């Protein structure tokens, strides 16, 4: 396996070969959500370049070849490739400011600046020029013929296995598979088919000289519906475009695309609506994998706005032909698991959970903070050993009386209260937004439920916070009204 030192040496050698100057500084750039690693190289003459390391050689070759086709042959705004060496290639440095950075700079009312809106229009207007590019040879660029059934089903199953299952949403495999097939069958028939960038969104658009948009991500390009890239851009979850602005940009796109094809608007919008559904599911699959499976905070925080889009999709009737998928979207959008990623207020959100170690295990921290307290209640007296408590939970009076007659339970809770006091007070002082406290016992029925209830009551009586109490194994979620 190649080490960082070997990549560093290869990039420096490539820089010298291409620039005829020594590389005096190599800086690793912030990670991307991909299998590529980026570096900024600076020569002894001050000239910079971006070095990319990717072990997928076919992907590298596609990017290099397409850069030549798009840039040299069609004069489109893409990075210039200086040279390649094994799993490394060197490209022009387009700076550090992406279109997403401009979009994020909004006024107090959340409105886009005139500058950002202008850059977005420029980007939308140049998209058809990329899609209907001249002299495209599919074989040379390793581009698949189209979005076929296998490709579409792969992304739909990505949503199922990397989002639905890790999130714990119940679903019927057979019914979901039926709607998947119906949806996929329509998607593969969408026209027209063009060169699709696959990840055409504002983070992958670099702004040069404060005015020129450059596309930097197209190594996964293939032939597919033209609506795909447009949806990827306008429905990017963190961009937060209004429906009115989206409509305006769709018209900009259609006007530019009319240079290449007489597009029937009704047919185009039908395909676009299907792409909104498909792309949203694909994004949730990606965020689910990076966030729920790999535990990366940035992707967890992106889940909430993506889930809000599910509500809009249902409200617009885009899933009326897919009733079970519509039900799944509704179940996800109503789930408290995801609502608490982004609280309704600016108060500290304290999430208190009971769970069973032998059942669901320690709850996932959807806030992206990496978890909080986990208290093991299995050392406490266990009501579950007695038949009279077998059908009861820690919320029932008889179980409460059983536990409260034991001094060990009181001592345990006193220790928990002391730790909670310290953390809640400090979190509020520092303006933190989320604290998770978990109680686990064998089955998540008696001891953990009782302790979670007691802590929620204790915090609610003392602090002006938002409290969500969840008894995982009981399927109970409560919003506790704070006493202050």
C-alpha cells in the first residue's frame, strides 16, 4: 500500500516535470466526500497547482480526458490538466472559494446577495453547454450508455440499505421493491439523454476572479437525463433555494438548452419531478452512509434539510403513483429521530434515551456531536426477575415503588444528577445546542426507563431547555415541558 510519503514524492516530482520548478510546499486540503485526496503544491517561483491522488485509474483517466474535451475542444470552464503520473494528476489551482461560499453569505432575512444570484445564473446558463458537448466519444471517456435499470436500482437500494435500515425506519421489503421497480422503469425512459456530470452542485463550482464559475467534478460522468444535473444543483439540500428561485432558474436553463434541442416543457417537467424524487433518495443514501454508518458530523447535519425535502415531495403529489414509497417518505419526515437533529428552538436540546443493550443497543447520536453520556443500569436491582413486573415498564407505579425502595438506585441517580447538572449548566453557558444522555439496561424495559424518566423530570424542573425523552424499546417519544 502506498504511503503518504510516496504520494508526496510523486506529486513533487510531477510538479517539477510539469512546471520546471521545485515544489517547496505541499499542503493537504480539507477532505472531500469521495475517494480522492487533494493537495496544493507551491513552487519556488510562487506558482501553485492542485495535486489529486485517486487509486481509481479509470476514474482519473475519465477526468483527464473529459477536461481536455470540455476545456480545449469546447472552451468550457474546467481545470487545466498539467500532467499525470500513476494514481496522481496535477491540475490548475482555481482558488479556495466555491459557489457554495457565495450562496452561504446571506442577509438577515436569508436572501441571496445579488452577486450570488448572478453567479448562479451564469452557472445554470453554462450547464447545457456541458451536457450537449461536441465531439463526445463514449468509449474513449469510459461513459456508460445511459441510466439503465441496474444503475437506477443501485442508487435506490443505496437509499434503502444506507439510510432506511441504519435509521431504524420499519418497512416492508417486498412492497418497497415493487415501488422501486415502478419508479426505475419511468426514470430510465426520461428524455433527452445527455452528458450528465453526476455531482453538479455548488460545492463543485469554483469561482475564479470573483466572477467566473468553473466545474471541477465530472469524473463520474455518464449519459443520462438532462434534468439530473439541474436537480442536483437546484435541490442541493444545504443551498436552501426558494421554490420561486428554482422556477426562475429552470426557465434560464430551458432558454439556454433551446440552442441544442426543442424541449417540450410538459415532458421536461415530468422528468424533472421524477429526478427530484430520485436525487433526494440518492442524497439521503449518501448522507446516511457517511453520517449514520461512518458517523461523520457534517453529513449528519445535512440529513435534516434533506428530510424536509421529503415533506415537499409528498405535498406536491410527486409520489401519488408510488403509494408505499409515499408512506415511507411520510414515516421518515414525521420521525422524531430526525427532527431532533435540528431543534425547533435556540434552546439547548437535551435528548434522554432508554434502551436495551441486548436489543437496539446504544442510540445513534443524530446531532453529529459523537454521543454523550451512557449510563449502565444493569447493576441496579432488576424488576424483570419477578413475574408481577414482567408486563410493566419503568413508567408504571409498581415498578417505580420497587426501585425507589432500594438505596442503590437513589445513590445511582444522585451521581447522574450531579453529572447532568454540571454538563447542562456548562452547555447553556457556552451556547451549545445538543446534549444526549442514555440509560441502558438488559431489555430497555424497567431500570433504564425509570432512570430516564427521573432525569427528564429533574432537568425539566431546573433548567430552561428543550427535552425529548425517548424509550427506544417501548416506542415512546415525549417532549418534556421545562418547568422554568
